[in-house]
């Protein structure tokens, strides 16, 4: 302890030990002391020396400090000292050193001030190297990082806070290595996420800085942090701190959100699906009084706008971007951004970033683009926001970055928006020009022909985007006429562009006009014809290409070669002087094919070409670098190869290609027809599938309903049987009165059933009586019909008729017997009705009468069934009898004809024939005999 007092306290007389010696003795005391207090004092002394003697403490004490962390975890004070000491030797924060150096410099005199910057730079570099070396030593054993993560679970402030700072310093010095250790450590990231829930703001804020370093460039850790509910916690912190009016904590949260979302499609989708985009809207609720923006508020709002752009960046997948754009419109975020866009008093850098953000929110989204077209600026009279922005773009007094942002906004508004393209071009047409108001077309023409080369370039590029991939608007723009001066006839916009091009203006202006012309006439044969119709255009282009100009003019030569190549490739040979073949011959004679291809290659070899091709947003450090547009680089890449092939091809090859093209077009038309047929069939199949699915659903529903009804019926049957058994037992127990009660209890149900059965029997009886009457009428008709044709027939036919009549009489007797049975059934029915109508008598012998009734009903039912069967048989026999009678009549008719024929023959032969009177008398005697026989049979039948 005396030794420690000497080190920490006053200085005794005698030679003082050096810093290295003191640190060595302290390390020995930490390693060998058995008392916790002695070790704690030694570690405290090392902490106080670690800033001044950083190298010595790191070299000698690191191993002992790590041992303290492992063995003395029960004492939070010594753990805190050890962590602070490790942080001092590992961290590259040079504030204390700079302060010491400034104090030393102030006390060293003016002669040493000149070497101060050099010494500061070298010392800072040495400090960084020293921190990196100590970090490598510490993380060489991965268990040290795992030990540090376990210490962060301690709630004690003196342990958790220095542990957070130490881990942050390790990540700053060796980020990938430490990330790898934390990633494989069990629950490593989850322990760090708990820091955001700490109630102590110091630990929470330093935890934000730790997570910023942890999530840098590591997609796996970013996903884990996101799924640990990081978005919810960070957005809550931003809301608690006051959104954009918050302090640096809001800035740290926004930076961490950017690390989690940028270039991470999984986290972006999770952010959108979690409805966190809706929570971004309150960030941009700026009040009416926009004066006095603090620097922190500007920083926060700038980061918030960048976070919105991360979600809708053009480098994201189109599906994800479109989904986020839709969500931003539905939740009102786009409307809020447009409010800031049109507000007054907004700082220039915030306004510029807001324009860029709105640009990417509406890019390629038809709904968002339509909304943006409807936004008006709060002016008198109100003007569309697009017009106000274009006024800033063509105004050379506006800041350069603002003009670039407006151009990007206009490009995004027209991207895949044919409706918007048509509206812009319509403002240039003579029929829609309004002299009392400023339109977008007027501003573009004014910028195209102004004296400012940057305005020329921006207007040309903006107008080219109004024609991008839109053949209709390219043809419509040919109608635009410009009045050059008083007394001169108007000229077309196409002609005016070529006139300015030939006047030799600045390179930036000519490049912009050439990009406009190339975009305009590409894939538009009518525009090519208009361009070639001017006799001065082709000589100008060939002259520009063939000349040997300086380095600055090479780009112009390349663009002229591209324009001439487009005139060849999209030429429809409507002008005799400028057909494809003649233009190629012109190139071969005046320029040379190889020279032409070489000049054409100047475009994509330019250093600014590759920079413009990287992303759609125009980002240039100075106005002089604005030469290429992103969409134009795509056009160059598409046309360069085909133009080169076209120039080198002969006329015969072109003819063959045209024939092949025609054949392919025919095949394409056939394929298109089949595709349409297949689509129709697919539509029909889908409709049939839907019908089948609906029918299946209905069938399943009906089956379910039927099953349910069957189950209900079965339940009712079971209940009925249970009640029946229960009532039977009660009747046995209670005797005759109980039986009477049982009958009376079931009286309504049984009587109803019996009445229904009696009604059925009554209906069947009426039906049978009607059938019997019909049969009687039929028998009478048969008898009368059978007697008349038998007159004058032979003896054998009369005998057959008698047999038939006997059969009919037998049928009649059978029917009468059935009628007797039916009358018996009627008597039984009357008896049943009497029994049903006298429930008091049934109550005397309920069980026996019920059984008897049931047996009688069963007998009646069976009798009715038998009668029905017999009735059917009788109907069949009557039908057969009728058929036999018809056959008999036919035979009798034939026999009559034969008899007449034979009589006539006998008369011709002179034979004697009986007179008709004798025959009539004999027939009358036979009839009387038959009548007597019939009377006897009827008397016998009556006796029976």
C-alpha cells in the first residue's frame, strides 16, 4: 500500500522510477497479490497511466487485465477499471493526446510551433497503428470477445458502459474479424440488442454507436439485428426524441437504419411488410414557420430523406421498388414530400434532397406520376409543380445541384409514362399553345435555344426523355413550328436544332442537341425522312466526321457518326437521293468504313460515358462534366453494334436479311395467332376449372347438409326409441292407467299417421272403382262389337267369338271378386276409423289395439299391393283380348270376302245357292239360341 501511495500520491525524495518500471511493478502486484483491494488499487493505477503510457501498459498489462476479467467477475469495481484500461490502450481516440500536445506546444515556446502539424499527423498515425496492434492481440483468442459479450449482460453501470465502449473500439479497428466472432457466438447479437432497451441514455446511445459499427457491410448480422425487432425500437426512439427536431440520438438511429436497409432486400421487404413505412410520414410534417432551421434538424431531415430513397432506389428489384412506392402513396408520404417541395423557407440542400426523393418515389409508378402531375404550387395564379421546377432548371442563376435535381425529377416523371410524355409534347403543338400562361413546352424551347450552354443541354435531355420509346410523340413533335424572326416563315423544331448545330456553338450545347436528334429519329422512319429532306444535313455530318479535329471535338464526331448511322439503319428508302445504299457509298467514298467505325467508337470510350451509365441520377461535380445522359448510354449500347454491321453489309446481304425478316414476321404473326388461340383456350379452361371448383364446393356443401340431416334424423329416431322404451316401462309399472296414459301421450302422432293411411286407402279405393267402371264399359263395348261382326260369318268364327266372350265373362267375374275384396277393405277401414275416433275405448286396451291396428294396416297395405298387381295383370289381359279381337275381325272380314267370291263362282258354274231369306232365318234362330244361352249364364252368375 505504501508503494501505491508513492505512485498515486506525493513524490518522496530520491530518484523517481520511470513509467515502464512503475507499470512493471503494478503488473507484478496485479499478478501476485492475494488481496482483492491490492489488485483493485493496482488496476486503478494502471488505468491512470494508460493514457500517457499507452504502449507500455498495453504491452505489459493486457494479459493481466484479461485474467482479471476472467477471475474477479464478482467485483464490479475492479472489472470496470480493467475495461477502462483496455479501452484506453485499444481506442484510437486522440482527444486527450491532442490536448496534451497542445498544452506542451503552448509551453514549449514559439520556436516549435512550425513543426506542430507534422508531429500531430505522425502521432495520430502511430496511435492508429498501436490501437490496431493491440486489437489484434486481444481478438487473437476468440474467447476474449466472448468474455466481453458475457460481461455486457451485467446491469452494473461501471461494467456495462466501459464494456460497450471497448467493443465499439474493437469493431472500429478490426471490424470484419470481430463481426465474425460475434456472429458465431451464441446469442451474441441478441445481447447487444438488449442495450437499446437500457433505461440509462448513456448506455443506450453508446449501444447505437456499437450497432452502427457492428452492422457495417455484413448482411448476415444486418438480418439478425432486423429480426431482433430493431426497426420497432429505433422508430420508437426517434419518436420519443422528437423526430426531425431531435438531437444527435436521432441522427445515430437514422444512420443505423440506413446500415440495416441499404442494399439488403430482405430487410427492406421486412420493413415494408411490418408497416414501418407508414411510421415515416410524421418525420416530414414541417410547420408553416420554416425559419431558423438548426444544423441538427437539417442533418436529421437529410438522413430521413436518404432513408426514403433507400427504399425506392432504382438499384433495388423492380417489384420491391414498386411495392414501396405504392405504400408511400397510400399512407400519404408522397403527399407530405410534395408539401415540403412547394413550401417556402426550406434550406437549399433540404429542397434539393427532397426533389431527388420525390423523383425516385414517382419513377416508373403511374399512380404516383399522375398525382405529381396534379400538384400545384401555392402561387397566384396556381401553376403546376412541373412548370415551377422547369423554371428553376433553365434559370442559370439557380444552384447547379438544384438544377441537376430538377432534371432528374423531370426524367423520373417521364420514365415509362407515355401519358405524361403526351402531355409535355402537347404543350408544344400549335393547337394547344396558350399565350397567357407558361407551359412546360415553352420553357423547354426557351432553354433549348438560350445562350446558357447548361440550359441547352438540360432542355435537350429533358425533351429527349419526352420522346423515349414513344413513336407517337416522335411523329407529333415533327409538327412543331417555331417563329424565328419577324417576316421570316416559321421553321420546324427539327430544322432549328440542325441549324444551331451547324452554327458551331459550345461543345456542351452540340452534344445535347445531337443526343436529342439521335433519340428523336431512332426507330422512327418518318423522322429520318424529315431529317434527310434537308439537303444540308448529310454534307454537314460527313464533313464533321471526316475532319481531323482536336481532342475536345472527338465526342462530337462520334455522335455525328451515330446520327448518320441511325439515318442508314432506320431508312425506309423513300428518298431516292438518300437511300441506304447511297448513304453507305457516301461513307465509303468520303469517310471510309474503318474511319467511320473508329469515330463511332469515340462515344463509349469517353471517360464520362461510363460514369453516366452507372445510375440514372445525374451526379456531376461541375457543369462542364454534364455531357452524357443515362438513358442515352443505353441507346448507344443498343445501336453501335447494329450500325457497324449495317455499314459493312452489302446490298445482297441486306436483301437476304429483308427476306428473312419478312419470313420471320409471317412466322411471328402465325405464332401470335396461336398464342391468342391458346390464351382464349386457357381462359376457357380457367373458367371451366372455376365452374368445376364451384360445383365441387356446392356438392361438398350439399353432401355435408345431407349428412347433417341424416344425423339429425338418426338422432330423432334414437330419441323416439328411447321415449318409446321409457313409456313402455312406465306402462308396465303403472298398469292399465299407465297404458291409457301412454296411448293418450302418443295419441296425436299415432292418430295423424292412421288418418293419413286411411286417406291413402280411400284414394286407392276410388281409383279402383274408376278402373272397374272403365273395365265394365270396355267389356260392354267388346260384347256389342263382337256380336255385330259375327253376323253372316261361318260356324268356326262364331265359335271363336263365343270363346272370346266366355273369357271376357271370366275376367268380369274376377273383377267382381276384386270389388268384393275392396268392399271388405272398406268395411275394415270404417272399423279403423271408428277405432281412431274413439280414443277412450283404445285407452282400455292400448297395447293390444295398437298391435292389431298395425297388423291390419300392414294387411291392408299388402292387399292393396296385391290388388294393384292384379289390376296391372287385368289391364294387360284386356289389352291382349282387344288385340285378339282385332285379329278375329280381320279374319272374319277375309272369310266374308272369300265367301262372296265363292258364291259368285258357284253362280257362274250354275250351282244352286240358298236364298238370303233362308240364311237370315237360320241366323235369327242361332241368335235366339245364343240369347237363351246368355240368359242361362247370367242366371248362374247371379246365383254364384
